[in-house]
C-alpha cells in the first residue's frame, strides 16, 4: 500500500485534520461538532491529495472520509486517556 495517498505535500493529513479540529475547539467550536468538522476537513484533504496526485476526485473524497473518520476516532479515544477508572472495578 502506498503511504503517499495519506500525505499532502509530505504532511500527514490525519495529523493536520486533528490539529485543525483542536484549534477550532480552542477558538470555541462546541465539542459535539468536532467529529463532523473532522469529516469535512478529511474530505477536503482527500480531494486536495487527489488534485496533487492527479487522481479521481471521488477516490480522493473516499480517502478523505477515511482520514476524517480516523482523526475523529483518535480524538474520541484521546478523551479517555487519563480518565479515572470506574469505582466498581
């Protein structure tokens, strides 16, 4: 599998999307909209990758959905890091 399908000018798009979502949250975006923003930014990033590589934009949009979902999943899982364990355990 070619790793370049996840890079935009050498920058990993998943990390870029995660950083932009975090920046938006710092500016005041409600947390409940963070996954939707990650998906939108992922699709934009996927289309930009498709444009850069000269491939089909639909393929880029699908890759962007994967990128956005991955960034959203990383964000959701990071919420639980450092959380106190349940008292019943």
